[in-house]
């Protein structure tokens, strides 16, 4: 290995993989640094094809181990005995949070990061989202609008492969789609009844980064719905299946795993960053690498943590923090199960396979008519399915009679989960704690509390969900209007927000820090608002756009 590169990319997840791909394809030599171990496509998906009886705890895990080592990670979706090695051990990677409102920080430290376990939902943001801060005064105005991101959304979707339907909704712009994954019979029933009963809302197939047609060496989805184990078919977008092979193909990528970035190094004479200081996660050995530019893609809160750890005489409160906003205005969607119901219709209908996606009901509040009760809005993601044999855990019966009953499909059930927009407020923040981890780095102290507006949004979401299910012959099994603990959406954002004014934001419209021209932040840390849609597609679009800008500046000798 050499120690000097055109660019260093910190992190190998969804945005880090894109930074490496775009920068190498545009002619730069790139060092991509990942704090976790290497996970090679196909080779290292060790539990992908295993059946329950091949697992030590038949897929249910050791409860004592979960309590001791995975108390936070195990509460999330996509965590199970097959995939647990794709999540951190909480015991090895502690952080601080408030006892009153504990933040649930779900993480995956390995090559590919959370691109191996993400939900794959891909939704564009609209001008409704990019103009919201300016309209109601929460947060700083975005220096971009949809027109700035549209070509980069196109660019990303064309490469990763997203299935979906064209709907012509102003709040959810259409994209470049492969054929969609169809709705189940009960979902289509509800979609038809919503369409005939409401003018302001629509139930449509989810838009997911699962291929329905083969693409450039990747096979279409097999409808197994075990994506979080790793997909050897390459049917879903991950760093391993898509961006990493593209970057490697250029011959200009160097990959370094098991390496923790301690700080970004700053040259006060040049007023630029000069590279990074690292710690080998296994040996503890320290090393430095230099580059013309640095891209931070370590995930929103980790990128902020690196900047806070990089304080120096010029930036005593954190690197690139002349605004004083670094670490503030963090967000995560407020989410809860708005409704769960059983439906006594279409009992002669079923489906084949396990669709690895869901339906959505896009935001319909504060679109054409303003609400006097709350700001912004929410959307739903849900699924309609036939109950399987596992329902027997909650039903009376024993022996052959119960076994015969459970060998047949159960009733239709339908779940709707609301995702409400999180307002950016200064009191939601990240700080460095006094305690340190086993590498001697200060822990992050995370404080994020859902406010009054988020509670009002979820209360309305529960009411509207029950009303929509009332269009069917349904029995409401559960309905909640209180948000789950922050972090449960796994959509953490903010802390190094984008804005036009260097006095109130950290990065400019090119994801370039106002204070340091050769330092870029293109993961969730740069988000100035949260919208209600899943943010990963927007991270990728911002990253590709910033990488094109940065590569051009480097090649012209301007960085």
C-alpha cells in the first residue's frame, strides 16, 4: 500500500460505495477506509442458504447473548440469528443516551456497512420537501431544489435498479423503474377502496432496490425475503453487488478494512485537510494517509463524531465548525405501528413467494391544503399477507388437530406503519462523552427527542389508518399513536447540515464544508430536514453529484 491518494473515502456503506465508484470512474486514485472486517460478495454470506434447523438456536438466537451483547441491535428489523454478524455488538461499541428517551442506534460495522441489511426502499424527495424549512421556519433553507437532484436521481436509479410504478404525484416524483413487484390481493382490495373513497391519497407498490429484471451480471430477485443475510444473486443493491465491483474495475481503488478513522488531519497553513489518522481495529497500530480531498461517509452520527474528534487550534469545537452547528439538528423519522388488522375477505386468494418489499401510501397531509394542527406530514409503509403457522403460538390447541390447522393458511392480515417527518431542532444533538471506548476514542452522547409536532402527526396517522381499514371487513388488532424510541426508523440524519450561509450550516450545496474546501460530507449528516421518505436514495444522489463536482475540481488543480 501507498500512503498518498487523490481522495480518501471514509466508510463503505451506501454512500461510501457511491463515492468510491464515482471518484474512481472519474479518474481519481481512491483509498476507501472501513472500520469493520472485509465481507466479500457471495464468499462471506455464511448463513445465506441455511435452514432453521442448521442454526444453533433454530433462528431464534440465544436470549442470554442478546441481552448481554445485542440489547439495542436485536430490537430492530432484519436482525436475527442468520444476520447478527452484520450488526455491531453493543457490548463492544457503547454510546451514551438519555434514560428518559433512549436513542436506539442500529449499526453495521463491516465492508458494505448497512447496505447489507437496509430496507431497500427508494423514494425521491420533491420540492415540497426541499422547500419545507424555508416555508415554516424550522431548520435552514436547503440551497438545492428537486431540479438540482433530478439528474442524479436518474443516474443512481439507472445503476442500482429500482422497481416501481409511475404515479405522477407531486409529493413523490416518479423515477426510472424496472417492472414493479405486484400488490397482494388484499393490498389491491384496499388500494381500490381507498381510490374510490378518497381524492387525496393512494395506495401503491413500494419502490425498492430489488431487481425484477437481470442487470449487468446481477440476477433478478428470487422472492426469498432473506436479503439481510447477503444476496449472492446480487438482486438487491449493496456495496458488494454494485458500487464496489464498479470501483474495483477501474484499478484505481485501494480498500482498507478493520481500520478506524480517529480524525481528519488539518493543515492550518494551507487551510485544507491533508488526510486522516487511523487506528487498526485489531492491533491498535496507528497510521496516517494523505490525499487531495476527503469524503466522510461513515454514517451520519459517526461522521459527526469524527469531525468532533478532529478539533484543533483553528477549530476548537470540531473540524469545519465555525458555525457552531456541528452535532446539532439531528433527526430520525418518528415511526409507529398505526394499525394491525385481520380482514375477513378474499379467503380464496393467496400468493406465491416472499416479496421483499411493501406497499406505501404517500404523504397526503399539507400538500394542497394546510393543516392547522401540525406541520409537514407522514406516509405509511405496510404489507398484507396470509397468517402462517407461527400464529399457533397465540392460539389454543395441541397435537394433531392444531398441526392440521396450522398446515393451512390463516386469515388475511394487514399492517400499516407510519413514518412522520422529524423537525430539525437545535436541542436534538450529538456530543463527545467523557467515557472512551476500547480504542481510547470518546463515546458519542446522543440526545434526540420527538417533539409535539411528531406526536400530532402520528396521532392523525393512527386515526386515518383505522378509517382506511374501515373500508374492509376488518378487525383492528392493534393501533398505536405514540412514537417508538428515536432511532427505530434507522434513518438518522443531520449534525452537519447543508445550507447557503456558512454562519448557520456546515456544508454548501455541493456537500463541501464551508470552512474547508477539500472536505466533503455526503452521508446523512448533511441533511437539513428529514422529509418522511426513506433517505438512502437521496444520500446516493447527493454523493454522486458531489463526487462529480470534486473530481472535476481535483483534475483542474482547484482542490
